[in-house]
């Protein structure tokens, strides 16, 4: 099977390349015709393109966040619709959901903040694909070579890790190896629709912090006030301070089973 990667320089893409050895890379500057040419003999397209979320959201950067997802997806879908590609797996985020309530894929609405607006428009473009389409909403992806965990390791190893604010916000996460396995499962079973890429065991920021400290055998007594994050990232700090309790019931109902269902299992696996 041959796959194509749109947004191939990121953390998740690096793991997909290891799993799917026969791949072609779609570049950001490719024209629609360039993409169509590259899609010759491609079975599945992974749409991972998008500017990094974890930055300060100036008004100009918010436009970049939106356009880097909407315009690239629109161009990609137009090319796929003219190709012999069998399936599109597009990316989104659990930022689509409102804060402070439990959700699974049966919830059809969106939150009312900027990130929810981005996901709504992003997913709408993917749904214009005429081929079987799955949309994978990312939670916090854990891997020692990228993503949120890699950024946390240095301060935690130095004993400078701690909870964010009061630590009560919910975190919905997934081990990167389970994410890749989920992609493979979606392809194998030809699944369509919306899938939350989170484990069935979300936990509070306090629980996450204490578990990571215990696995690393480091103290976690220095809290990080929310106002510090707001000073650093502005509105973008909501990515870290928002409370997302999200469950992956859609993929579980299809028979998928997580290898690293608890945070302790995932961290022992990643950091051993």
C-alpha cells in the first residue's frame, strides 16, 4: 500500500513514515496539479498540514493558523477528487469541543472559541472529499521525540515541573504508538467518520503532573500560574489551560483496543 503525507515534517508524520514505508510527500507549495501528479498509485492520503498551535496568537498568526489548514485542505481535496485515491484521513483537534464537559463523537456541535472555529472550518473542507473520509481529532499526543511530552521533559527532569493553575483542568491524551495503530486500524477496516484520538482514560492536570513526576522520580511542587501562560501565549494559552474531557467511543465501538490505556503505561513505555 502506498500513502501520501500532506504536512510531512511534523512529529506525527515522522512516526507514520516508520510504519508506512511506501510514501510520497506532498509539499506546502505544490499546486493542485502537482498534488494530482504525486497521487498516482496512492491508496491513502494523510492530511496533517497546519501551522503550529503552540505559539502566541497575534491577529496575523490567527490568520496563518486558519489559512494553513483551510486552504491546504481545500487544495488537497480538489486533487483527491480527481484521483484514484481510495481514502482520505484528515486531521482535526479536540479543541472542537467546549470546555468543562465530557464529550464523545456523538456530540455534533462545536465550542465557541477561536480554536473551535478553526476545527469547524477545517473539517468542513475535508468533508467535501468525494472519497471515503475519516477525520481524526487529536488530543495531547505523547512521545519522547516530539509533541507535548518532549517539551515537558527538561523542566520536569530538573525538578521544575508542576501543575498548571489549580490543576483541575481535564487532559485527554494518547500515546503516539496508539495513534499510529489507530490510523492503521482505520485503513484496514475502511472506516469513515469522526474519531477522537484520545485514550478512554482522561485525567486532571494534577494527576498527569504527579504521574509524570513519579515516573521520572522528580518533585513536582512548582505550580505554573495561568497568568504566566497568558503573558507568553496570549489567547493561545487556552490550548494549555482549557479543560477537555474527551472519549474515543467511535473507534472502540469498531473493535480498536489501546495498548497504552493508562498514563502510567504510556510513560513507562516512552521513558524507560
